[in-house]
C-alpha cells in the first residue's frame, strides 16, 4: 500500500523493499511503491537474507515501547529510507512529529533526553509541542556502531517525565547499539528510486512544499525543475533558475571541482550524500554564501537520466554547533581548572598557615617581619588567581544575595577611576528604576573590574569608558540563539570603550582561558573567561559587539528578581578565637596540611591525634581508649572518602563532632553529599584563625551539624 504522505505512518512497520524515500530526515518525503515483479530474481534472494534483520528491528522497537512505557517508539535509518514504528494504542505513527523530533539539536549525534519540552525555550514554541496533546517527553539515541551511525531510535510521550535513570539510559543505548548491528546487516545495496514528477504530478506537488530545496538537473548541468524552497534559498525567481547552469549556484572558487564531480555523478548516478566531512557553500543571487548539506539521487525521464538534489540550509545548525563546541570546551577546561585549584589550595593552606604562625611570633620591629608580610601578600594574590580559575570554571562557591547593580557601580566609582588612570574618561549612565538581581556581590564587582581593565588596555592612547545599566526583556528569539538563556526580564550591565576593537578571529577566542593578545607578562588570559564563568554561574549571558577601530561593548545580562526577594544568606559573624582542651582526630592525606592543622590545634591547647587516611582513622577509633571529641577530615581522599569515614566513625562514636576540609570546588563537594556552605565545612585555603574558630564553633554547638 502507498504510504500516506504528510499524515501518519502506519502502526505496523512497513519495512519492505517496496517503500523507498527521497531526501533526508527533516523534510516531507516523497515515496513510491515500486513493482517487485519487475525486479531481477536475485532481489528475492536479498530479501530473504534481510528478513530476519527486519524482524529483529521490529522486535527492538516494540521492546523499547514497552520497556519505557511511552506513547511512540520509532527507529529511522540515517538516510530516512526505512523506519520501524510502534504506538501504545492502536493507531498510526505520526510521520511529521517523528521527523521534527529528529531535527532537535543533537538528536542524531548523542543520547538526548528532554523531560518536558514545554519548559525548554528552544522547543516550547514548536507546533508539535505547544499543540494538544503535544510532545512533552522525548528521548533519542543514535544507532551507531564502530563510529558509523546507521539510524536513530526515538521515543516520545504526551506527558512529562522526571527523566531517565542511569540504568534506563544504559538500556536505551544498548537498544540503539543492537539496532545498529541489525541495520548494518541490511547492507547498503538498496537504491532510492525517486518518482517521476512528469508521470506522477501529485508526488511532485508534495516536493513543491518540502522544507528542503529540491531541483532536477540534466546531463549538461542545466536546472530543469525547482520547488518553492529553492527560490527562497537562493533568491532567484523560478523562471531564472530554470535553464541556469548548476555551477552558477556554487561559489567561484569551487566551480571547477564541482563541474568535475557533477560529470562523474552523471556518468554513474547513484544515491549518495554530497561532501561528507566537507564544508559545502552555496551562492545566493546577492553574492552571499551559506552552508548547505546536499543529498543526491536520480530519475529516468523520457530516456534521459536527471540528477535530483535535495538542498538543506544548515546555517542555524552550524551556529548552534559552534556554541555547543564552545560550551563543551569551557566545561572541559573548567574541570581542569577545578583540579588545579584543589592542589593549589592545599599549597596555599600550608604557605599562609605557617607564614601567619611565623608572623605571630615576630615582634613588630623584627626585620624578618617585612619578608613575612610580602609572602602573605603574594599568597593573597595567588588565592585571587585560584578564585579566578574557579569563577571561570563556574565551580566557585558563590554567595548570592539580593543586589542593586547601580549601588555596586557607584561604590566602585573611585576605584575604577584609579584603575583606568587619568588618560581615560569614565562615564556612567545608570537606570534609576533598575530592578534587583540575585548574585554574589564580590563576583559582580570582579566582573566590572575585569571588563574595565580590558577596556583600559584597549585604549593606550586615551578614550572613554562607559558603564551603563538598564532593564531589558530577552525574548524567545534571543533565547533560541543563546544556549542556556531563558526568556524573561533581565538587568543589563554594559561596559563600552572607544578603543581598537577586535576582529572576528579574536572575538572567536575571547572567552577561552589563557587566551590573550597582550605581550608576555602583561596578562593571564583569565580576565574575560572569569567574566564568562561568573555570569553563567549567575544564570545570565554575555553579549559582545566589536569592530576593528570602532571599540568594543560587553553587555552582561543578569536575571531580574522581585523587589521583595530576601537575601539568600544571612551573615553570621564567626565566634571569637578561643582555646580548648578537647581531643581532635585529624585525617588528611597531604602531610603538609596535616602537620599545619596539628600545629595550630596544639597551640590552641587541644590534644591531637593524626591519621593519613580513613582506614588508619577507623583503627584508632576502634582500638583507642581515649575519647575523641572532634573529627577533622579531608573530604576527598584515596581509599575512603571523608564522608564515608564520618558515617562509619559516627557508628562507633555517636557523640563525635565532624569538620570536613577541602580544596575542591563546591560542585565536587556537593557530589559527596555536603553543602559547601555548611557550618561543618572548612574551605581551603584557610588561616589558623579560621581553623581555630571553626573548631570551637562546631564543638560548642548544641547539636552536631553532621
């Protein structure tokens, strides 16, 4: 039976040789049922060989439907030539819905799960989401084997889900891999036969409304027929395109090579994708270029072979891929930065701790005191560098509060003027009705300072630095083109300069860590990447405009909040430094830090026991006769984590108090089930004073925090 175009797929899979497609996933497909009787007898042998794979693929789809309890399960080959579909109820599998789901960014490249599409800015406006019943939950997995993607397994439901667990994700991936094995068994020998539009005008009518450009080209390379989308893509009228040489739609630098490839295809026509792994460019009437993907097929008409090309404009996909790659790059380097910061924080803890203890023992007039103070200043600067690394990686423990950005700008006015120097003019334009935001005050000040320094360095010969604030609304269009941004009300903080500006190449690397155009020794390359990390951590976005010779503008967008929003954290002053005589068990795998903690606590009058890991600590608790009042342990250690040690220690000593130390970031701390803002947590690097105060705070609390 013919496949109903533009309506629904049958529930029962029509995975047969008689149903062939043109085009790729994402366009209206033209299908035709070819005559089995006219095929060579050898085809029957081939059909028998693949029948078992058809049955297995049918079974995989049915199993996916029941295992995940979804409304629809479908498997579609990469070239859209074949599909297998199942629905929960008796009915048809919607072809349009499945096609549109497979157009979701990343759907064919990696496992993609959307718990509720109506909460996703990039999807909520889609007709297949907003309509009733509408797709709420969706999941896709590429059917890939040995680096080759054979198809996509797609699941969707009309009700939202809480997500897929680890075992469910593994099951989905296993089913997709199983499907890939069977799809490879089907082989690549099936050709696509496109319907002859002259003999079947109904099918050409379907191609006329396709989302992709469709054209036929004769053996001489002249365009014979085009659909409406071709006019939209290239800016020509239909009558201009008909009879035009195909190379006129190709940029000049590619025309000679294109003509050779076209001649080769005409001599041996076959179904194929064009330019795999290449950057294909097409040329519009106005001379502008745009990236395309092209699928080729052929038809026999009036004794002549004509090529059929399906042209897809992938401009938007390229832009989103670029954003995704940048996001992944930042995430990867962020993880590296977090690891470096951990080791750095351990070293800083040792340096600052011993240096502070040395300064406490030196008289104010001791000539060595100046050396110690310089060490402390250098350590403070190193600590600031660590915080920049963590801010860039978006893993710094932020302390968000309700914030008036105008007030922060005005408070920093004098400091900014000193920072930029007398050669530059500072201009502020602040919106008197500016809404509030929730952010870490210190981090927002750091953003403003880093942008001011960047602007200053761009104007060595003088100029104007402008700081501006206003209320703005970011709509769906902005959210769709900026990953992670939700539509709504935002506060804009803009910093503009009249400096040298940037070219496109520099802008493309702007937020990469350690990227700098300054000479060696003049910059770390972390200033703007830190800005990026802080803003993203605060739920905002960064927009940049710059041209060589015309200056640069950075616009920071931070989500606005209601005026009556309460502060996220109440400031509790630490208790005064106090001594004690309790017994403290210190567990730390870094000897330098362990020795420092021991020395500080001994000076405060405590009795101290030491262990280098969790197993040693447990043995001391099990066999030691002395009562231990407090456990001070590193959170992340080999063999046994501090969290596990605390749990097992409390089983032995229920009245034990616990303090966790860590040089890792708040995200890593959270993975161990601990709030980085907890009263039982001490962030490295710490000073002897902060350690002593934390110990006293935990011991004197009416009940333990852990």
